[in-house]
C-alpha cells in the first residue's frame, strides 16, 4: 500500500474514532463479564494480553491505523447491519468471542515465531501460551452461551462449525508459514504466497464477517457477500502487514549514527520466512543473476527487496478494491453504516 494511502486511512480512523466509542464500551463490558470468573492470577495475564495496543481493552481506544478491538467491532457492526433490532447482548457476545479468538491466535503466533513482543517479555512464552489456550477456550464458551441468550440452537451450532472450519484453515496457513523457514525460496510462486495470506488472515477476517452475519440471521447472498468481503479484506491486510514488517526489519538492521543496531520485534526475513514480498523480491533478484542458491537470500539486493515490498503493496490495494466491490454490492441492497464503512477504510 502506498504511504499516502495508508496515511489517509489512518487520518480517517482518528477523525472517526468517536463513531466506535459506544460500541467499544458495550463490547468491553461484555468481555470483562466473560473473563470475570477466571482465577485472579490467570485473569491478570488474560487482561494483560487484551490490553495490548489494538486489543479491545487497550487504554488508548484507537491506534494510528485501527480502533481498539477492531476485530470485535467488525463482527458487531456486521451483525448490526444485518439486523438493526438484534439483541445487543447476543451481538456483543458473538463479537467478544472473535476478540478472544484472534488474541489467542496472535499469542500462539508470537510464541511460535519467537517474537519478543511486550506481552512475551512481561509474562514469558510459557504463560503466554497458557493464556492463549484460555482465550481460545473462552471464544468457544462465548458462542456456546448464545443458545442460553435465545439464539436458536441450530444457528449456534452453525456458528461453532464456522469457527472450527476457520481454525483449521488458519492453522494450516500458519503451518505452511512455519515450514517456509526450511524450504528454498525459489520453489515458491506468487500464487502460493497469496494462498498463505488467504489462509492466515483472509480466513480470520472472513470468519469475523460470517459470524456477524449469522448472528444477524443472514442467509444466502448477503452472507456470501460478507464472506467474500472478509476474505479479500483479510488478504489485503496481511499483505500490507507483510510489506511493512519487511520494511521495518530492514530499517532496523541499518546501523545508527553511533554504530549500534536496533532490533526489530519481528524478524521473519532473518529467520528465512517466505512472505510474499520476499518471494517477489527473489523473482526480481533471480532475473539479475543466472545462478543463485537459497543460502544467498540474505544477499538480496536492496533494489530487489524494495521492488518486492512495492509489488506487495500493489497487490494489497488490488484486494482492497475487491473488498470495496463486495461492500458496494452489499450497500446496493441496504445502506451500510458510517461506522462499518470507516472501520473498513471506506468511510
């Protein structure tokens, strides 16, 4: 994504943050009620994870790019769109299930990748892993409780099945991502890089949209449109993140004026992960030389890496346009709220 476009989106989110304040308050209260029964020590670590920037309980209710609790907000706003008169407790319960679920996967991902995030530094990898397990369990508990709140059992079972299916897709993508550390980069294609992004993030954003639509009693075309929107938007976000992570990692490796080097929190490139910008950079690099080996990946030219980053941002914009097409089709049937449009970056 071009820097100008990203700044425009960040400015739009900051200006419209008041749109989400009431929703965030409702969701926060529901989330706190969900975790209240946990033992004190365990609840403290769960709260620590949910207070990270971008998470629902973060003290600062919006980050430079997205409001706090963006995942749960998406589910909540989709449900609200589908059924404006929907029971808000049911919608909030569904939404906080997504918040717990994504927070759990983020923790699992950080532990697996060995990333030194603030949470990992504070509580350690072992406790982070245990905290993720609790959050993962709470997500299923929240959805199961919907039947007690009056949602038809058949719909609750459908939502649980959707969560299970998304889990298998996301973990399959994560597994491919982990295995990429041991696979030569020249064996990857652009298509495969996009497939991994679709499994890792596309399936999760799709899940957030589908659960919101199901909670709003959606069926048929609207459900399919929200599923397609979530998939495209999730891929766009993953590619944007991959491009920025690589750019930040390369910048962090540049010596400062005093000769020291600042370490990046994420070191995917150094570890040998084959994210799409690296795959595209390799394609550029291989065109410059007739014979290269995977062990030379650290020797990728700066020009090749920049080309890979820019090409990935271009693809991110392409998938955002696809998400926008879905949103326009949804809105052709019923107006989309300003809050939902703003959250998706189309405000």
